[in-house]
C-alpha cells in the first residue's frame, strides 16, 4: 500500500511510521470519534479500537443545542469512511483528561487512488473546527 501522496516521506524518520495501521471502519459515535478494526500485520487484528480524530472538534450529538449539527457531522463522517480503504496514523494522548485516549489522523483512499485526510475534510466540509488543547 502506498503512502498518502501529500506526505513528504523524505522528512520522516522510522518512528513516524511506527503506529500506522491499515483499518476497517466499524462505526462512529459522532463526527470526531470512530471505531475501527486494525490490521496489525501477520494476520493479527485488533477488533474495535476507538480513535478520537486528532486536531479537530465536532458538535456533540448528546447536547440539545448542538445535536442537529452533531448528527449531520456524524452522518457525513460515516459516508466518508464506510466501505473504503483506510490507514490510521495513531498517537497516544497521555495528557488526555480521559486517561489517555488514542488519537488518529485518518486517511481514506478515494476511487481515483488518492488519499484524503478525513480530519481535514471534516473541517473543509464545515462539520468540524480545528482543535489544539
């Protein structure tokens, strides 16, 4: 599998590739949290691994005021990911208030073979805002 075309691999070290996984989309709770099955290689998989999308924040689906926008973001993300080849660049957030969630930059292969950064697509589509805690 080729790397996403928008990454300059000449500037990356071996550690930058340590936690990239081929993945299969399972479900999403909202517009910035999704569950995947990870292909760990050598016929090993990790079933149901949840990732918070790194660097973005979407409206919440459980809050009355933001619920309509949250549902739109959730549905847009599902359509973006479902049934498509996915690669996740994963990061552990040790400072996270929830005890260390997994964060991910989610790459989705498009029908023309190119790779789309789903995190940035959610912002571009108006369903998310940049988030840097």
